[in-house]
C-alpha cells in the first residue's frame, strides 16, 4: 500500500507523533489555568489530526 509506506517513511517513524502529544497535554494545562477556549481548541485540533492520521493508514511502522 503506497499510502502506508509514505506514512511510515515521513510521519510514523519521525518525532511528529510524539510532538502531537504535547497538544492535549498543553490543552489540559491551559484548561487548569482557566483558559478554556484555547485549551479546547488545542484538544480539538489534536483529535482531528489523530483521526485524519489514523484514517489515512492503519500501518504498523515498526520493523
């Protein structure tokens, strides 16, 4: 599957998935600081990015 190969080469084996984890954690921090609007925006953008990335491929990039 060409999409899975591209995903693994460019996204799956890079630091991007780990950097994306900062978005919901940052959102949780901001939510605790009573900055709920920006917190929900960060969490929402992260959720959409995760759904799109998982919808593009269900490749296992390990190996």
